[in-house]
């Protein structure tokens, strides 16, 4: 079974190419998912792990549709994304807990703030129900949120 890995970051592409050098079962694609998608048909499983949040909102529906169309009937999409809490008070609480979690793992307040600023406007999370609507609109069925922790959530969706 051929696995397709998609990346656009030159440092991450180098790591992938080193890690999977010589592997005939892995194809590495330097693609911008806003415009392109690997040549995959009848896939049994697609993983989208912390990916959509980096795709501009206006491009997400087309990408989710391409994922749906690449799956075999009965195929599965597993998606993990950062999500917004609703209402804003919940979002503030989730962010505070997440920063406390990072702090408990040795990150300084300066490191946490630097990371937040670096991702501002690049990582754009949406509410969990917005992601569910993306999946429904693309034609997915049996959509289930199977994991949620602080401001992260994961869904399984069947074609």
C-alpha cells in the first residue's frame, strides 16, 4: 500500500525525505493543498492532522471535497484540528489551560508568547461545528467527534 505524505515546508520536506529514503511504499509530495492534491484514488484512509487550520478558510471546503473524492466508497477520514471554544469566555479558559499545560512542560512565558505571535494569522482555528459542516457539505456521513481535549478535537468521517 502506497502512503502519500504532503508537506510544503523545506525543513520538514528534508526530514521526511531522510526518514523515508529508499522506501517504495511512501510518496512524498511538495504540494500546496490550497491548489493541488496528491494523485490518490480509492484511498481507504486519509489522515488530516493539524492541517486545515493552516489552510485559508476560503480554500478549506474545496480541500475537504478533494479528500472526500479521493476516498473509496466506505473510506475514512480522520481529522484533528485546533478549535475555538464558544462562547468567548470558554475560549479564554481553554487558552489559559493550554498555556498552563505548555508551562508545566517547561516552556517559558516568553516562548509561549513568541509561538502565539508567530502563528497569529497563520493558524486560523474555527468552531468545532464549523468543521462538522465542512465534512457534511463534502458528502461525508457517520461523522463523530471521538476525542476532545482543551482546544483540540478529532473526528472520524466515512465516505
